[in-house]
């Protein structure tokens, strides 16, 4: 089969109008893309040709480019045949964690499983209003049971306090702001003190300043929402009309050009503003393993479940260590370092429930 770029739809459905993530932004010397000039008002029609498309490979480059989206209208049945074939190939290399459950548990024999869970899109569904991304009571009950048997951490781009207000469970590690704000439960001590780590504290005044600037700058774009995650910022555009995505990206870029110590990345219909320090969810995973006493141990099996591009840093750490498994939550093929896949939060809940039942029935050695 001729190699094709798989169109990745944010909703997980392959439709006639699918989304091919496209615009690349850099915050250094100059822009690497052409974009629609910022309209004087949201009602002004943007000029055509304001988007460029890039291959799937480009979407996952290490430098964390920021992209907006253009619409590609697909009508050829040949395309859908190619996508189906590519999907089968992807599933072969990233099989369902439910179907390969025994394989995962067999690998854990004689080892301590440590669970790492993303929040949005993993424990809760992706919703239009980020303030209403509530997890179900059933999911909360399952996560509580998981934490009874395995050290468990919630690793999110959200503010740590915000994630805790959603999860509402003690006894877990919480790593907010993409791992830049980590706090452990009282029962886990490091140097006779509860685990607390905030490697980007010096950026707090700058983050607050940029937050106010972004709120002011983006208020002319209907649907845009700026969220302060303490050590990073999120500009949500899930409610923004697609024709204004490029203009919104330029609004954000115009603010950040004055702040070279901050970088711009993208998640699922959200632009992320983060300090340029070398810290991400992968570094947070390593820090948490060290805090638990598993820094250089062979008797640990980390399992990380996440749905977003930012989770790839953690998947890559596990793959590079040759230890543990990453599980990507996605209905469609994506370039990933994860070993397994699950389609949606309901499958995550099923997997976690099976893990608890397996542990409960496993004789202690």
C-alpha cells in the first residue's frame, strides 16, 4: 500500500470533514508558517490560504510545534480503504490493553505496579467547557480501589488544585501543570516530609502576567477561554469557530513574543503556554518513581495511561527505560510511543477495574 498520512480527527470520528492539524508556530526569530492576519473583529472574514498542512510525522516532532487546523474534504473511497488498512496495522502494533490484559499482568509478576493516570480524556470525557470535565462516580470508585493496591498518581496539565477538586481522592499523588506542581499524600514521605516539588516556582509572576495579557488579547474571539494552571496556561479553542483558529494562534503568539522564557505547545484543541525548563510529564514520572523508592529498581512496572500529545513524554520515558507500559487512549491511529491502546474513558475504567480484580484474586507471595 502506498504510504498515506492518516487524518487525525479530534473527536475520534473519521468523517467527510476531518481535521489535519496544521499550523506550526515558533517563538524564536521568525514564524515557520503562513497565517491569516488577525482580523479587526471576529466578524471579519479571514482571507483564504491562511493555513498550511503538514504530514503526520511533523505533528509529533520533538520541538513541540504549535498547530492550528485546516479542513480537508475527503470524498474518495480509496482514502477510507487506506485509512482502514492503516488502522489495522496500527492496532497490530498498539493492541487493546483489554485484549492483552493477561500479557500486561504476566509482565508484572514479582514487580510492583505503579499507576500514572492523565485526567482529561482519560478519567473524564473531553467536554466543550473545561470547567465541567467531571469524572463519573463510577470512575472515582474504581480509581480509589486502584490506589488501595498500587501507588497511583494523577498527572495532568491542569492546575493541581483543580484536578484534586475533580478527583476528590486522598491517598494519591497529584502532578499538575504538566508535572511542574507535584504533591504526594501524607503516607509517602521523602526526607521525613511529604513529597512536594515545584521546579518552575520562579515563573509564577510571569505566568500571572501573561495570563492577564492573554485574557485581554483573546476576549475578541468568541469561544476562546484562557485557563490559569498555576505554572502553565491553557488557551482552549474547542468552542471557537474553526475559521478563527489561525487568528487565535496569532493572538497568543503576539503576546508570547515578549516572553522568550515561555514556549507554546498544543494539546487537543488547546494551546499550552509553559516555561522553557526541561520538565514534562516524563520527568514527573521519573521523579515520582524516585520518590517512591523505585529510581533504579528492576522490580517495578510503571503503567501510564493518557490520551494527549503531552503524555507522549511519559510514554517515551517508559519505552527508553524498557520498563513498564504506556497506554494511549484514542479511537483513531496516532503516532505514539505507547505500547497499548484503549478507545475511551469507559475502556479505561474497565481496564482499571480488571486490574483491581486481578490483584484482589492474586495470592500474596
